[in-house]
C-alpha cells in the first residue's frame, strides 16, 4: 500500500455534495487499481458553513486544509444570499478568503473540445475542433483585492484600485511556462498594455523571465479585447494563456462555451504549499437533490489533483480516458444528452466502472 494521501473535501452548497461524491467514487476506483490509500475528511464552506458556524470559511476548515495534501472543492452559493444584496455575510466571501489565506495564486483552467460533443457547443464545428488549451489566471491580486476601494463621500462616484507586484506576476508566469513545456510549448500573455500600467508591468516582467529562463518556449502577446475575439474565432490556435485576475475571470468563462457545458470544465487553484481542485460551474441550486447534475467537471478536477499534487500521471490519464469513453458511448447527464440522459450517480458509476475494468496504462 502506498503512502496515505489526505484529501480535504469541501463540498459546499447546492450540487456540490453530489458531484463531490462521484469524484470520490472515481478516486476510490483509482486507489483500488493502483493500491493508493486516499483519506477523505469533510469540512464546511460557503452557505453550509454559515448555517453551521456563522462563518463562510471557519477556522476548523482552514486548519483541515492546512493539514491536507490537497483539497477537493464542490461549489459555493445559495439563493438565500443571492436574493439579499444587503447580507453582511455571504458564501462567496469564504472562497475569496480561502484563496488568500492558503496562498492559492494560480488558477488553472483547461478547455477541451470533445469530438463526441461538438454539437453541444453554440460555436461551429470547424472553429472549435481540436481545441486543447489551458488558462493560467492570477488569482489573489489585481482589482478584486486592490485598495483603496469604495465610494466617494457624496456617493456619486465609486473607485477600485488594481495593484500588482513583479513577484506576483513572476510566480504565476513560471507555472505557465513550465506547463507549456509539457504541452505545445507556447504561451500567450493577455493584457491591456496599451492602456493600463499594471499590464505594462506584466509585459515587462514576463518578457524578462522569458528571455532569462524560458527562451525555448514561444511567447506572444494579445490585448484582451483581441484575445476575447480570437477565443471564439480560432480557439485551437492557443496553448497556454497567461493573464491577470479580472481578465482571466472573464476569458475563462467565455472559453467555457467551447466545450458546450460548464459541467465538463475542471480547474485547479494552486500555491506554493496548498492546492484546491474544483469544477468551474456554480452551485446550481435548482438541481440540488434531483440527481441530474453533471459530475464530469469534478471528476476531471480529481484527475488534475492526481497529476498536479500527487504526480500520479498515469492514474490521471486513466480517469480522462474513462471520461472520454463515457462521452463516446453517450453516457452523460441531460446537459449533454437530452434524449437519453443518465443520472449523476449513473455517470459516476460508469466512469468508476470503466477504471476498474482497465489495466494500468
């Protein structure tokens, strides 16, 4: 039996617990094939945590994360708070605090166009076929965290500050260049350097890092407005996109339409000592408890966990192949296959079963 890997499970709100259960099911199947021992410990976050403790990111949850080898995260959000703009404590505050407290500065979002699902995308086949890109978004700096921020005394104006340091830029750029070396060896820096001082600092720092340490990697630059257009016109031309917090937030959501469903997109938020893995989609409260939520994004997030945090590359590949098999054979929830959908549990069972059928790749 290999070394025990401690995984904190923060299922959160809405469909979070349901999709996390299926990812755990798949991880247990991988553990059985390879002899790995995964230890799962659950903690509260978001609206669930507010209900239990009054705090969207309790001290106990933070301690659990610090003492785990990786974090599997479900979703945050509840209509109770969405419909109350004056609520002083909100579920989303827990996610922002967690990112900052754990130093999760790099958000990594792969986007893949699956051949079996090209009809599910609103974009034309010829535009999206062959798309396989990954977005590296800086997660703990920029306008979302800048100070000062607020309104003027007369309440007629509002202001936000965007702040970046060279060190913040360099550390995520290193991760992007390293990832590119394992892929198609190309990084595209997305900025607005013709207008913004922070973007000019990004360009200076990334260019310097490239010349000093990553000259073997192709580097190009796009202004964010052009990048948004090219993501729709020619997404297969991209390999690794590197960008700041707000631009990355917008572009990664735009890129989600390429695959045809948010239920397919995994992500990782990593730092120097902690890493969190979560589906891109939200808590989808309308589907809670109905056994219709798509668990594939969470299952693929678990695959990212195996590869990135545990260096279990073959195991991650096995999960991805099992997901591909399920899509090729028409096993998926109603967001993918409306005529003959499977339930959340059935998709998880199918993918776990495919893994158990296979020999080590």
